[in-house]
C-alpha cells in the first residue's frame, strides 16, 4: 500500500511538472505575435510536415527581429482569391494576403487595413524602397492600403518564337519591331511549312493584339476587358473600340485569319500558348514580359517543350496604376496584429533570407546553390518532387531583386529590369484608381458584351467592318457611356486635387 502511495505521489508530481512545462511553453508562445501569411502558389501545395520546416526557419528570424511567429498558408492560384475572401468572411485568421488584379475591390469592400500611420514605424525600409509613386498607386483618398510586390513591372510586348525554325528559314527576327512587322514572317513560315500554324493564341480570346496598342492606361480595368481608357497623353477618357487604332489592329488580325496565319479557333480555345508551342505545331505567340529578351526566352524554355526559343521586343514598356497595384500585399482589416503583420511584410521586401525561404525553401533539401550564387533543384529533383518550392510565384512574393537568381539567367539583367521600372514611360494618371462600386449593373452588362465580341475581333474570326458597329451599339445599350462619364468625372476630380 505504501509503495502504491509513493507511485501515486510521483505520478502526480510528474503531471504537475508537465502542466508547468506546458504552461511555460504557452506563455513563451504568447510572447510572440502570431501572423498568418496567405500567399498564392503556382506550384504544388507542400505537406504540413514539409511546410513546418520552412515555417520554423522563417520563425528563427522573425522571433528575434520582430517578435512574431509566422504561419504560412499557401493556396493554389486557381482558388486563391475566392478562398481568401471566404475565409475572411467566415472570421478565419488571415493577417496578410495579396490582391490578384482586384486591389480596388479589396479596398472598396473593406478587406484592407489602412496602413498609412504604421508605415514609418513598421515598414520604413519598404516605404523608401517603393517610393511615393508606387505607394500612391496603392492608395485611396489619401490613405495607403498595401505594398505592391517589388519586381520588374514595366511590361514590354514581345514575340516568342521557335529559334530553330527562324534559323532554318533564315528569318530576320531582328527586323521585327512592331506587330505589323510580323505579317511577312508569318507568311514565310506558312509557305515553308504549310502544316504548321504560324501564330498561336496567348490564351483564350487573344493573340496578343491588345498588348501592342501602345500607350494605353486601362484606368483600373483588366486590360483584357477595358471599359474606358486613356490613350497617350490625352486626359480624355475614350471608348477604345470606336477608335481608328482599334479598327486598324482588328483589320490586321482579320487578314491574318483569312490567310490561315493564326489558329482558327483562337477566340474559343482553352489551350494556352506554352501548351501549344510545346506541341511543335506552332511557330510563335505574342505576350508582354518584364525581363530582357534573352532571359525571357530562357525562362519560357522549359514550359514550351524542348524547342529552343527566341524573344524579340515589338514595342515599348508603359506603366499605369494598374501595372503596379495589380499585385498588392494587404494587411487584413480584421487583423488583431496589424503592426506585426506589417513588420513581417517589410521583411519579405528587405530581408534576403526571409524572401528566399518563401520562394525556394530549404537549401540542400529543396534547392542547391552554385558558386556563382544561382540556384537550381537538387540533382534528380524538380518542382513536382521537392518537398517545398514556390519558384513560380517569384513575381508575386516579396522583392524580386533580392531573390537568388535561377541557373541560366543573367544576373546583369537585374540592372536592366530596375532601369525599366524607373525609366519606362508612365501614364499622366499614375496613382488614379476608379471606384466602380456605383456602376455594378453597367459593369456586368458591359462585360457580357465585351466577352461576346472582343475575342472574335482581336483573333480575326469576325469581320471588323460589320461587327465593330454592332459591338459599339451593344456596349452603349449596356450602359457603356455611364462608365466613361463616371471615369471622366472621377479623373477630373483627382487631377484637380493634385
């Protein structure tokens, strides 16, 4: 009996000691602010166990630097925006998230925290890095609601083409300096290789025509569905679809279509450019990129199959507000730790270790670093097999210019990309954002009309001579002029306040 009492006493003491340890650990955890960082990934979602390793490596830094622990919440790109919105509505803890072309909606619906007063104390380095123009692009009514991903944002239209075919046919791609210059190239490919389609769609409903219209400010709209734009330095909001510029481009692609130079179902296909190019049945496509020609071709190589690619610029970069705030990091309006959240966001832009842990994961396990500082997957591994990677999110997380360069890219390109950001021609309306909240009915109706007509017009499958007048009439019946008038009114007020 006495022995049992001793055992019972020891067990009770052990349980009490365990309770004290547990309470001590809880108290220790409570010393750190808890921040949930929800980010979109184009790669596989890692297992919880593999993610924990990256998380802990980041927390070893953040505990000391900002007194916070970070929970990483990677979400697949296809579900990202809806998942974040639903989670916030349900009261789930998300402290930091990114806009994906919906910055204005995040602000107007109350999802974004006003960080204006916190910038100097929690993100002074990022504030200086971004500069006033970029912060203004993420502002509304004088308040700052986010920090844009710091990356090459000055997009330049390019033709991406099969270098082997260009060499075989002795095509002078250096002479291609505009969209119109492609005509003779496409004809030469069609004549020499009648079974090959010269031009592939970039994605459903576009063959790159809209990327080459020149100095266009889309005034907050997605460029694939513009609803009132600024053209050049004219501060008059225009109906793009009624301009000679739009008609001439549509007539050009119509001629390509009738000659069989472009994929015939480009307006409706679900196939993307990379997939089509990898099939070997297409010569080129047109899209906009923010890297030098050589780096652009190298980065697209693996996506487009085993064919060697070339890239040629066919226009100039142009920056508007939407180019900057399309991907903006936002502190959630319902966060309980705004200061800690903003401090961590600041680290993603300024701390090389934090930034690269987010993108590449753990050195030796998820990537290896060469003597020149470039990184690649470990031997025998790739993006699908390593425990963690977010490499395809390199343009969406943190500061692109402090990320390790991937093998095969030219480190000197970073200087070129920074110069593009700083020297690209900028819209006179930089910083203006349009509030469409009072025009939801018109926006929905106009979007439906655009989806009906624009893909066919910009892919050449319908005749611009007969269809543009119908398009414009349908737009006006849907309330298009209401949108243009509202944009002009808000733009004039914004200009007057500058």
